[in-house]
C-alpha cells in the first residue's frame, strides 16, 4: 500500500486529462514556464472560466500546480511522483513540442510576453517565469 505522501497514479484520470485539446495546449504553454491565467485567456482566445475549469481538471489529475500572487493565479507543470505517469506526461510534452499548432501557440506566447505592457487584457499581470522544461528532464 502506498504511503500518504506518495500519490498513486490514476491512469484513467491522467489519460482523461490528456484527452482534451485545450488541456494539451495549456500543458504545452506551461512546459518550461509558470504562467498567469490571463496569458492563457489571451493566447488561446477562450474565456477565463473555461480556462480555469481546464486548469482545475489538470490539477485534479496531479500534473499541474497553482500559486497565488495577489489576485493573480500562476500555473506550472507538477511532475507526478509516479514514474509511469511522469513518463507518459514527458512523452506527451515531447510530442506536443513537435506539433505545428502547438508551436504557433508558443509563438503567440513569446510575443505576448514581450508585449505584456501594451496588451490591456494583461493589466499588471506578472510576466511568466521560467521553470525547468519537464520534457527535457531525463526519465528516472
């Protein structure tokens, strides 16, 4: 039996989390970044409530973590403790990095980060912070 600190992978929940295009786009944008929700809204062109629902789904699956800074919520990939789940997530992120549509999202993300002060939707949102790219971390 697993200890209380070691979370077992729920394959059905993990695969369900990865089975939605919007959630894949969110993961792609978070790979190597901690991102404020307002950037997701702007880049994906979807409403804040819809983005937040997808982020909550990814959190319940145990692959995304959140941090509050004032009124801003920041999200980042949280590598699963379960090695099987971690390998599935890593392979997914590598595949997303090769996808043309996902690359276009990243291009929009880079442009949004550079123009943060000029985009009214961002208000005073903090710029995304760099994190380790989970896909580039060698498998354990």
